[in-house]
């Protein structure tokens, strides 16, 4: 086993998220309650066990996993955990870490593209502008012509507004984004 003494990821996780991975006693309730566990390469309880090993290889496997990108932060695992381990918070931290260390799973780029398109829409209009979001997402993922037959039907039904609604106080939106970036 390759021990991670230099990086001390267990201590860093505790410091940044408040999660003590050693408190997990592998009851499996998080995995049983997770709607996407079956799709994950490492379901939540297995991920906790891998973190407990203090093995760099296991940590890197988690950072490169699909698991952290499939988690939808529904909080089911946290609600069920007898030790109140905040797995959603941990997943957030691991996603950020994977990006910083450039270890992201290749499937994550679609999730990230959606997040970025969503945030840009809110940043520039103060609201969610659906057409802008879809166009931005498709350009980022190169899925330009996918679902082309769906959009006209949605226009007809009035589900897609052509022009964005823009909030009047854009300064406030700018302040929120600057504070988050800090
Ligand atoms: S927060 Fe994530 S890991 Fe926890 S139950 Fe929901 S999807 Fe699963
Ligand atoms: S529910 Fe909590 S204690 Fe049980 S396996 Fe999951 S994280 Fe560990």
C-alpha cells in the first residue's frame, strides 16, 4: 500500500468539509438509499471504505471516477447515515479537487459544460434563459444538431421564450458572482 503521508488527504478532507471518513462503519445505508448507486463505479459506502485506506492510488481512483459526477446532491445518504456523514459535501469537495488536479473523468465534461452554461445564463441575464442555456451547452459539448426536431415543437407550445428576460438590478448579480469567486 502506498501511504499518503505528504498530502494527508484524510486530514485535508476533514479540514475543508468537516467530514471524518474514519467515522464510517460500513453499514451501507448510504448506498441502499442512493438512487444512482447502481450507475456509480464506486457506490458511496465503497467510496468511504476506499478513502479510509489512506492509499493514494485509491484516492486518485475516486478523483478520476464517474461516481463524483453522478451524485446529484439529493442528501438521501446524509439523511440515512447513522454517523451523519455529509457525503454530498464530500462529493462537492472531490469534484473540485478532481478539476484542480486535472484528474476528471472524461464523462464529467458534459456535466461541467451544463453547469457552466447554466451559470453563464444566470450571470448575464439574472435568470435562466433556456435557449441560451441549450445553445451554450450544445456548443460546449459539440452536440449542435442533437434534438433539433424537439425545439420547434416547444416553440409552438410556448415552452421556449425567444428573447431572454433580464433582471433590472444586474449589479447585484455581479456582486454575488464576485463574492462566490472570492
Ligand atoms: S447525495 Fe449523492 S451519493 Fe448521496 S444519495 Fe444523493 S446522489 Fe447518492
Ligand atoms: S451510511 Fe454512513 S456509516 Fe453507513 S456506510 Fe454510509 S457513510 Fe458509512
